C-alpha cells in the first residue's frame, strides 16, 4: 500500500497544549535545517520550525525535530555540488536516499560520506534514459544537469537532453509512485533581466539562440513540463528557481566564487569579465538546502526563488576574496562573454511568506568556510606553490 502524507505535506507532530496537556488536532509543524553541517560558520547549525496554523516561523522547535513525512526519496544529479549536499542532509534526517548520476559533471568524491552507509544507494545512470525504481518513493528531486557555463557549453546537447528527456523521465517516476516532485530550476530562466530584484512573476529576457540558451531554455522547458504534468495528471510538483550558491565541494568549473578563490590562493591575477560592475547574489549552500527543504514541505507549486537577496558587484567579490586570502593577486579585466547577465538578485518575498525562510549566513563567513575547504582540497598544490615562492625569495 502506498504511504500517504498529510495534506499540508509537513511533518505532523502531536503538539501538547500548554494549558491542559491535550493535543491540538490538525496542527502541522515542519522543522527546518534539521542537521546543519556545522562547517565552522558562526551560527551554524541553526534551526527553525514553521507552524502551518499560525503561519509563523518559530524560534525553537518542539521535540522530535528530525521528523518528516518523507521515508524514501530519489535524487538525480546526486554527485553534483547541490545534489550531494541535499543527499547528505536528507540521509541525516533518517530518509532513505537513492542517488542517481551519470557523473558527466558530478564526482563520486562528493558522496564519500554516504557511500557504503545503510539508507543510501547510488545508481550510475543517465536519467535521459528510462529509469525504473522499485518500491515506494515519497519524493523525486530532480537536480541532474550541467550547471556552470563552461560545462553546459562543453556539453550543449547533453544539457538540452537532461532538461527535456531527463525531466520528463523523472516526472514519470514521480507519477508512477504518486510522489512529490521538486524541480531544481534556475535564475537563468530570467536571462539578462531588465528588472531587479527578479520576482517569480517576471517572464525574463532570454536569448533563445544564444550560447547560454542550451541551459536557459532547457530549464524553461523543464518548468513547462512540470506544469503540464501538474495540470494534466495532478502531479504534486514544486518548482524552485535557484540563484548563485557556493560552499564546500564547489569545484573549479568556471563559476565566479571557486575561480576567484583558486586564483587568489595561487597568487594568480583574478580575472574579472567586463568592468566588474555586473551584480550577483551569493547564497551559502547550507542556507540554500534549508530553503529547498522548506519549499518541499510547503503547499505551493511555485515557482519560488531560492537565493540570497544581498547583491554584490563582481569586483566587490574579488576584493573580499583577496582580503580573506591575504593574497597578492591583482584584478585583470577581460571582455564580457555573450549574454552574460548584468544583474542577478532574487526577490524572496514568497519564500519568506510561504515557509518563513531567508538565508542567515553572511558572505564573508560563508567564504571563510569555503576557503578552509579549498585549502584542504588543494593543499598539495598550495604547498608546492609556497615552496617555489620560498626558493625565489631565498635566491633574491
């Protein structure tokens, strides 16, 4: 028999009434940020609870805060940056996780904390092809796709296929299982926006045949497919538009944060495209996972923006990273790539009002933690650089 979840899709907890010890019937409370990763950022891990009766975010959660209606989930793109963090968090909540990835841009190292553990299964599979999952499934979370411009420009056909065929196949899994479906869409659906911050009602300003279109249009198609399955089959879908995020495991794939961190640590010039006045917003990965889980437990189809509304110019980011790394790197300027957006900043009013979420981690704190990971990850490379610099100084 298929498991049923509460109509509000939150973790139903019997909440004792403070006056008579009885239980309030129908009250539903979802606990957010169940297990923060505790990577050294001040204030992490933190917790919040969202009461669906009062509509308020609670500063402290009742006992049993790790409960969720989900028992078993499928996560595509599980070996990627976001997918691996999501798998780790869900597994820590006691959810059985089936991770699926073809490792085109994902890496098994990202799943090193989960491989071999009970409650986690990895399938090396391309979701562009039919996928069969035996047994019950409560949620399907579709994160499979190249995500950085160099990756999706190197793999344009694969990016289009995973956004189209891959999404339809994963929607089919959710439909067959009667599961909730979370689509990891992107702020790229807004293209080079003409308004800022970008609300979900904004239809975007996208070049449908530009070099970035393989990713932009794949995600726009994926959103349309979600809504078609929702309207036609009544599938329970959630569409999350994810803005720039960063944190440990974000590899050097051309995205601005890992690129700047590596250049600064190596003492190389920091490459800024254009004049550096283009803006971005940067959400720390723990905050982003909190937002995605909050949305998953909320009764709203979407789309919903998930990101940090604090806006920085690319040049400001470069200067912060140079300061944090105590680097001698200088900024050099290169031509702006085609269709590179001038502004990127989410309006997160819906996330705040629907499930009481907003990011907590300050950019400098998040970068400091990410920097620690980079130093550990590229320790040998950095050690060799230090030795070369010491020899050069000795020769002088």
